[in-house]
C-alpha cells in the first residue's frame, strides 16, 4: 500500500466535519519512528516533561488516524503492524485502551506473518513488560531469537527473573552480551544477578535495576 487513505480527523481536537486524509506508509513509518525513539520500550525515555507532552500529543494524533485507517483497510498487513506498534507505545505512555488494541493487532498481524522477526520481538517485549501476561512472552521472544533478533534475550531474561528462574535468566543475559558485548548496563546487571546475595524483588512486574529495554546498541526500530 503506497498511500493510506482514511476519513480521519487527525490533528483536529474539535471536529465539525470529516476529512479524507491520505498519508504514505513511508511517512507514517517516519512519524512512528520518531516517537519510537522515546516510547518503543518501557519505561519511555524523555529529556524533559515538555518533550513528553509533545511526543504524547503526536502519538495521540497517529493513533486516531491508525484506528480509522485500520477500520477502512482491515486486511492491510503493514497497517495492522503499525496499529499494533503504535498502541504498544500508547500503552507504555499509559494511554487508556491501548493495551487491548496492541494485543489484538499484534495477534492479527502474527496470524498473517508468523515468521515476522519484528512482530515476534515487539509483541514478546510488550508482553514481558506487563504485570500479568509476562509469561506469555516466552514463545514469541524465543521465536524472535531464532529469526535473528538476539536482543530478544534481554526481555527473556526479565521474564525468567520475574518467575525466579535465575538459571535461565543468567543464560539469556549471557547470550545477549555475546551479541552486544559493549552494553555496560547489562554487564553490571548480570554481575548483580550472579552475586550470591542476589534475590528477586518484584516491583510493578520487574526486578530492581532492570526495565526490559534493549540498550542503545541493540534497539530495533520498527523492524517487520
């Protein structure tokens, strides 16, 4: 799909009429990519509260368009993926309802593209960061690894730590560092996990010192 057209109300806060909005998939990916620099992993990263407000406003506009566009083009795989990815970021920013939309679209996308490296990686990472669905992330993240996403070892380690499976957590941290040996933060975290006094202390679904995000070296931006 070169252009996505929808009767949308993007960038309009008070709507008095519907407008036909057309945007290229490339342009949409660029918008999502800019937001992803801050919100593709949990917790989101911002330099200031003002920057957060700006990114939140931009993402809300994108999500309005994606909802309407997907309703009108329900079988377009690239749009389903964008809808899943956008709502995943919305969930990271605490937007109401984005969690269920992300789940529905990721599952719909993976039914159509089960061998998608990005689909499996990001859906698995999304699930791994939740308080109640984290164990469901394991098969998606393992598949992402087999498809060539070694950064999936990091959220896998998180899930195993949450379940107190220290042995598998250490295994995946080491595998992650084999692929990304310059990640100093993960090196320190592995050293902490290997400490004889280490204990898992859960806080909002994650152990201390670990947020589930890939390092700058390992971040994957919108890979499909």
